[in-house]
C-alpha cells in the first residue's frame, strides 16, 4: 500500500513539479546577482552546495565501508554455521561433557531403556523428513511465484513506461536542473530491480529454512546436555539467517546502485526512482511464504489432531503421525522462510524509501554520494553492532538454567540499543553535512545538525 501510494504520487505530481521547478530555474537564470545578496535572493541550491562539502567521510571511505561491512556479516554467518555443524547428528556423538554453558538444568527427560544411539538415529530421521518436505514445498511454491514475478514485472514495466507514452527522449528533471533519462528506460530498470529484489527475497527465505532444518535436530541433541548448549546452538542458527539476510541485502543493493549508476550518470533522481523496485520485489515475495506456509501448517495441525489423537489415539506431536511432519514442514516454510522473506522485504523497503527521499534532497542535486548512502551506512554499522552483541550471548555470558534465557535476551536488546545509538550518532556526524536541504513535495526545508 505504501509503495502503491508512492508511485501514484510520483506519477500524478510529475507534471506539476516539472513546471514548478522549470519556472524557478528560469527565474534564477534571468535574475542578476546583487552585489550584496540577501539570504532570500541567493539560490538555495548554491548555499546547499557549500554546506554539503563539509561531510567528514569521503566518497572513497563510503565505497569501502559499505561492502566491507556486508562481507564481514556474510563471513560471520558462515562462521556461525560452521560452529553449529560441529554438532554431529550421527550415532556415537557424546551425550554429555564439556566445561561451559551449564549442564545442571536438563530440558529432556530420558525415557527408560532409550540409549544414545537410538536417540541420535531418530533425530536424524525426523530432521531428514522435515528438511525434504520443506524443500519440496518451497520448490513447488516457487514455480507459481515465478509466474507471478513475470506477470507483475510486465505490469510494472507497462505502467511506468506509459507515464511519458513509452518515450525514448530525455525529460526535464523534477527537482534539479538538466535533463533526466527517458521514462521508458526508468521503467526497464525498475522492472529489473523488482526481479532482483524478488529473487534475493526468495533466496533469503530458502537459506533461512535450510539452516533451521539443519539446526533443529542439533539443538535437540544439545538440549540433552543442558540448556546452555541448546540456547547457544539455537541462537547461532538464528544468527546465520539474520546476518545472511541483512548482509546479502546490503551488498546486492549497493552493487545494484553502482551498476545502474553506470547508465544514469548524473541523473540520480531517475537512478533512485528505479531502485524502488528492489524493495517492492522483496515485499511481494514474502506474501507467498507467509500466507502459503501458514495455511498449510494450520491444515496439517488440525489434521494431525483429528486423525492422530481422535481416531488413532496417537500422542500429540508424535513423529509416527505423518501430519506431524507436515505440520513442522509448514512451520519451517511459513514462520522461517516466509518470515525471512518478510524481514528482507521490510529491510529493502525502508532502505529504498530513504534513498528516494535523499535523492530529491540537496544530496541528490549536488551528487553527494556519502550523504546519499547514509541509509546504507546505518545498515552497515548495524551489522557490526549486531556482531558484537551476538558475542555477548554466545561467548561472554553463560546460560546455566532455563530461567536465565529471558534475561539474556533482554541484555541483548539493551546492549544492541546502546551500541546502535552511539553508532548512528557517529555515522550521522561523519556522513551528513552540517546543513542540507530536503524537498517536501515542492517545498524546500533547510535542515541543520543542531
């Protein structure tokens, strides 16, 4: 709804803004500069250019910081996955031992006559069944999602390209002087960014589902040793999905901006307008995973209860009931793959929306790349902050009882909030100029840092 309103506003107001800005440009070019100009007589763009040069972080630093933070996040996610993979789901794995993370509070009561070999084998069988079911579900769903992607991409191209009648001629820019790229090519690039965002969203959901099904049996086996081991295994598994999602989204978006900039050149208004399709694609794909997986798991849950408990007197969540496996498949697809796509969609939408707002401010007019990338810089700092916060949960603090889990998670929230507040303040000081101008649908507003 938000992006539909945004596109509608851009489409309906484009002609009005062009006329308004064109008339302002003519007045400024025809007006002679007085010997002692008053603040009202000086063009705001000129004053903004002077203040925009005061940003401390240079363009080279921005071009290094963003991709480096993204790569660091991906490497950290791979490292967490490697640590989780050390828990072997094979017979002969140790059931207890170690000197860290607490073994006094056990989560699983061993059944009489059940040895370690049988437990590990059964966990491996259940994990394999859930993983195969979830993978098959996703691939089947992605076939229909692919059809939607193609059709909706065609709709986006037709609607955006028809704004100027599929013209291949340059158009006057809305918020800056000069000529912007044709609407037809902006529609083409918007369609490409939509497909790229949709594919990245699907990959994010799939990777999240795979790590979840990979870690569930390992968390179960670690729970036999103690709550500390189970908590760390589950936490690291979730960190894999979180860091892969945010880091890959940041890197792909940054690469897309630089690739599109090769064509758009100085037309940053058109460049970041076409980037909005990236967020739209991410949010569109989340719909299928959340809704499709949710409906499937509810149907399987009801079926398991009716057939298993009522007709066959099988205990709830008993793996002998196929509907229980189907229920877990739906949970992985809806609550993990769907949520992963949903989180990526929210992340991409907010980043793209901020970039669009920045592109029609003095940042875009003056081509201040560092200030333009401020939303991506904030995300980069967030990756580093979350990396440090994760270490507090997995390495610095020890969980020895189930009652300590909630306080540990609250500490995570407090630590990340404090560190991120400092990080945002520092990056704002480094990346934003002391004074700049934003355009609120035609009206100019001067902003200063104090």
